C-alpha cells in the first residue's frame, strides 16, 4: 500500500497525463472521429469515468531494473564505487568527476560485498561540519553502514522505490539481489516516471495523427 503522500503524487501524475491527452484530442482538428475515440477507450488510452488502464499498467510495471538499464548499470561493475579504506578526498573527487551524489562502499577483497554508501550529505555533515580533513579521513569513518541502509531489489517497482526514499528522507538506495548490483537516486526514479509519461503521450499523439479508421 502506498502512503497518502505517494497516493497524491501518483494521482497528480495520472491527472496531468489525462489533461494533456484530452488537450491533444481537443486540438486534433476533427481528425479523430467518434469511432476513433471509442477505439482509444478500448485500448485504455482515453476514458471519461474510469482509470486509464494502460497508463496505470505502465507506471506500476516499471521496476528498478528498468532504471539501471537506462543508466547503463545493468551489468555488474558498471556502477561507481570506492573501498572502505579509501580516503574521503578521493571519493569526493570521484563523485565530482562523474557528477553524482553518492558512491557504493565495498568491503576489502575481490567479492562485491557492500559495506555501506557515502553521500554528499555525509561529507557535509561529518567532514565540513566537524572540521575534519578529507585527506586523512577514511570513507569507512563517515559512510552510512550497511546495517543502517535502506535497499531495494531490481524487481522493486519504481513507485515503491520512490515511496521508500520519500518516507525515509533519503535520495539514494543501493540495489541488492543477494549482492550489490547498482544504485538509484530519487532523480533517476523521477526521470524514469517522467519519461514513461512522455512515452504514453507520444504514442497517443502518433495514434491521433495516423491514418486509422
């Protein structure tokens, strides 16, 4: 079950998409006949009194794995990480170079065992806020430890991941399927939802402009 905040967000997304769809229909200059509108309704694209089935299915079926694929992180090792004994200065340079806000922290050894994550917030609170030197502080000293992490699986739905992050006031969650397989941020999740909505509208627009009868 989604929290009240998430339910309002989902309703807002779907209401916005419905408004744009109806606007497309209104401005199609008569190219869509009554029969065409009925056909759209049968496909779940337009309806005046029922949920938009295709839209709901699209949102609810999107998973974290889809986000990892769009980020190029579907292959193990393609995401960015550091080691528990690395210094914080190097970790921050890595984040800045790749324009990201967090790194997976791995335990020593060849196996991909997660020790925690380090974020920009950790740096601000525990290095800048406490006047510590990033060059002489190990990542393991300021990271959020594995035992305190909130994680998701690759088959977790996008909406569930969004709820976890908003409810717990966090911006990054590791993706773990027995072992670490990636990291997603709230920005990744929101972008995926927006792209899905844009895709639905594009398909509807193409349908309206097409030569259907």
